[in-house]
């Protein structure tokens, strides 16, 4: 007797949703994915893919303008063709969405272009259709949070999802919020030629990140000509005839041509039927999940930004995969947030994995720490890079790698070596005796590991 196929319904086509759909289909389930925005979701269409495409252009601008120091006569500063820039970004995002749609179709996933909602734990309404499912995954994402007194208009007062509708690179850009998103866009637009003012309510930019890394990035920002206003909270943003005026809580005002709001995210769950299905949310409105993506309702899972768990595409995708493995009876391990590598795409990039300096300093984790400046790296010298470092954390007893921080060009690529060492429980000695290309930026990782072997904890 042939058992009936398990029925899976997924709300949302971002990384959490489409990766879950692929896993479920490959495991033989009958999968329906309900999405109203386009496969890839905000990550592909308005967030990660467009923003990193913009940053790639800004990095190219930086390299061109650095050419004189490398012996290249550029004939002056490079300029940006804004229309072509934004057209390219939009085209790339749409192409990536089409690629995802083709992959999903190849796995026979049924896609319904509609906004879906739960009407009961095992029932989803998509347009005029009712879908019965053995398991439901909610992966509806999140939205940029608005600042009271600063409503986005899509022209002068913007969220990062509205930037790509512009026809120009902002002349004077005021960025409100100095977290990851604010720092990335401030860095990119400063390189693209905008005069950037970064408004930070905290003592320093990137207040939640490694302090050494954040201080280095803030120093780079200031040296590039960026104005960084620390301990300055924006109270209101007013649109003027040809620009904006930002009023700070101490009464000061800042004027510019455009204002970008990067003040956090709110869950995109309104109208999803959470109340009807009995799905619990936290005090911020994010869906509560456990480490295998289960919500408070049996058979209902959630993944991605709507859960508020480390808002990274890689985490959303893993949450979605884990949900499907669990729902379909596969062996599955819980999500291990301590092993998640993350990158901030400033220039230079900041990549982290594992334990943090904050935890070590607070005595929560016992670790040996070594920081090696990138300025000593021969490849960095050849390329004219002088800002950055490699920091490694190891267990004082066993020498096992516990994590690391890398501040460098392409740190997002370099961090993989530390992630693998951590995942496989390699020691500093094993990392130190691994061959690195000479010259290479990755050579600083093995060099840092060798230095950890050379010194006693008292000298570190």
C-alpha cells in the first residue's frame, strides 16, 4: 500500500520559504508555496542582493580612486552613472528571482501568487483557494521600522528598500541609525561620492559588534570625510523644498538632500492569521520558535526574519530546512546560533563567528585572544590596504578554536577558514600548520594561530 504524500504549505518565498520548499519537495512531499512578492522575497528583490550589488560598485569606486597610490594615473576621480547603477542593481535582483523560480519549478513545487493566511493550524487561505496541509511554515519576513516623526515618502525620506527607485546618487545623505544596515549604506554612499552624515544614538557606530572592529570602522569613516554624530538621537525629519532637515533630540538640526532611515525591523505578520491559529508572538510581535523552528501550535513552523532570530539569509534558510526535516520525520539537529558566521559589508568588511570579545571580557567565556594587525600582511601592503586585523579566540586548556573576528577586504570569504576550524574543533596548532598561499590575506589567519602557540596566556 502506498502512503499518501505529506502536504506542506509555505507562506513566503524568501530564503526561509523557498529553501524549505526545495527540501520538502526533495523528500517527496506535496509542496505549495504561497508568495505575493516574487520568489527570493525581500532578501533578493529589495534587501540583500540589491544592497550588496550597490556595495560592490562602491568597492570598485574605492579601488579606482586608490589607483594613484598604486602607481596608476586615473586622470581624476571616477564618477557614478546613477541611472545605470540602479538599473543594473534592479536587473540583477530580478534575474536572481527568476533563477530561484526556475529551480523551485524544477522540483515540482506549486507556487500560488497571492497573499496567504492561516485560517486554522492546518489550513491556509490563498486568494480564493483553501489549502489543507499536514505542516505549515510561516516565512513572511519583516519590514523596515518607521521612525515616529519621520514617515518615508520614497523620494527624500527613504527606507533602504526605496533607494533603488532614485534617479541620482544623493548629494548629501543623512543616515539615521548606526547598526549594520546604517553602517553599510553610509560606507557605500560615501565611496560613491555622497557627503554622508551618520546619526548614531550610541557612543559609537555598530554598538553591538566587536569593539575593536567598530572603533576601526568609525575611524575609517571619519578619515574618509564622513560626519559621524555620536550620542545623537533623531527626533523628527522634515521634507523641505529640495531636501530634508533632521532635528536631533538636543535641538540641533542637520540638513541634507536625502535621509535614509535604518532604525530596525518589525515582523511582517499582519493579516497572516496568527491569532486565529493560536500562534504565540513575543512582546515585539515576532513569532516565537524553538531550535527546530516549531511555533506554539503543533504542525505550524516559522522561519526567517518574522521570528526575529538573527536576521540573516543564511539563518532563515537553515531554519526553513530544519523545519522541513523535522516535519517530515528526518533526523535533524537544532539550530546552533553560536556557529553562525556573519559579515558587515562596510569597507573594510567585518566578519565574525563564534564567541565574542564582549563575552570573554565579561568572564562568560574563558579564552585566549590574539589580534594581528592586517598592516603586517604582505598581500595587504601590495594592495594598499592598511586598515584591518585578524582576531582569534582559543580555549586556554585545549587550544581549540572558539571563534574569530576578521576586519579586511573580503572578510566575508576569509571567515570560512575560522568557521571550519571551529566546526571541526581544530586547535590553533592544527590551524597554524595548515598551508596558506603566500602572499595572501588568509596568511594572517595561520600567522595569528602560530602566535597563539608561541605565547603563554600571561603574555596575551
